[in-house]
C-alpha cells in the first residue's frame, strides 16, 4: 500500500478529517462508540480504492471525500452487525462494540452509522452517490438472506457461492470504486467499468478470505472458523463436488454434527488440502484478479493506476 499512500499523500489526511467530522454526533454515548471505532480503525482499504478511482479522473473534490467516507461508514456498520450476529467478542484484536456496550447498543450504533452515511449524501444533494450505495446495501441484505437459507440446508453449490459473495463482499468494493469514479468522470460508461473492476476485485478478495481459513505456508495455522460456523466456502465446495460419496457423507456429517470438535475440523481441512480444494480456489482467485486488472488497463497509464494495481496485489497477498 506504499504507492497508494504516496499518490494520495495529504489527501488521506483530508479524508480522515472529513471522515471524523462526518461521524460526529450530538449523543454522547454514540460519540464515545465512534471515538472507539476511530482509534481502532482498520487499513481503510475500501475508501483508499474509492479515492484512487476518483484520482483516475482528476483532482479530488468534496464529493470524492464523501464517497470514500460513506463506504467506510457502511462497511464499519456491517462489521458491527456481523459481530452481533456471530456473538464475536473481538474485532481486529480488540474488544468488539457488542462486547463493551452489549448487543442492543451495538445494533443501534450500526443502524445509526448506516443512516448517517446515507444522510451524508442526501444533505449535499449527492444523489448519484446515494443511488450507488443504496443499491449496494440492497444487494448485501439479499446476499445475507440467500446465504442463511443455503447454509442452513448445506446445499450451497459453486454457482450459489459466487452469487452470495458477489452480493455481499463484492458489492461494497464495486460501489466504492464506482462512487469514487463518479465524482471525477462524467462518462457513465467509464464509471460502470470501475464498478465492474471493484466487483471482480471484491470476489477475489472474498476467495482470499476463504483460503486464509484453511491456512498454508504463507498464511500460517488454519483456524477452521468457517467450518465451525457451517459455512461452505469455495475450497470445501470443490471438495464436496469432486470427492467420492462416502467421503462426502462423512464431511457433511462433521459439518452438521461435529463442527465444534477440533480433530474433526482438522480432518475436513486435511481432506480439502488433499483433494486440491485450495489450489482450485487460488486459481479462481487469480482469474478474478486478472479480470479486474484487465479492466484497469483499459485506462491510460498513470500514478493512480499503478497504485490501484499495487493495491490489488497487496490485498490478495495479505496474511490477515
């Protein structure tokens, strides 16, 4: 991410100031929660993508900072809600919002963040940004419902898997890139190309997340959290589709009934390794990465384009 930060330079400081102001609230408890979030913020990958896509079309403006702020607010809200749903007590190595303030306050804080994000666009009559992100929220909610239904029945196939991650993870990446580009590009076709770039990237990003759950030499010890949560991700889906019926029955039995047993979970991980599930997922991840970069290369060579290319490689080589 060095080149991305170099290209944006002082503009990242401007973004952080804009973002901090956008988060402010008249409610003291909410301010306390928002301050906690700011102190423990992540790598801000999505807003950086948004800002770089803006830079591809020209100098950043207030709409550019607003587009980047909205995706960070919406993404943060989704993480708060995820922690409540998963009963997770930690996020990025520190206590989650629900661990400190309990579920009811956490849900309300997430709701408030989502509303503040959308109101930020409407207060400035920025209807294009509002439209892009409202559409993304709808896709994400639909994806969550589809995933719940499919996971409950353990009948998720590869087609449904890609439908879900396209709706969930990829939607925010696509919206961030398109919203950013829309602040400096007047050509809607080019904005749509950035949307597709972000979508392809988001799919590759989620496959990388799924791979990390199984671990390898560069990632470290596998966690098996997806198996424990009965989530069928691409490496396991491939294994279930290609293994013999006896092994398939055993794997599904473990996921349904022994998913909390560490030895059983590691049995599943080893079988996924043996059947080539990780290699297959890595291949698909590389395909989506290449498709994203192919779209990016449609635009003239520039520092922002080089920074986006570096950022794509960075997020797909990460170990956490």
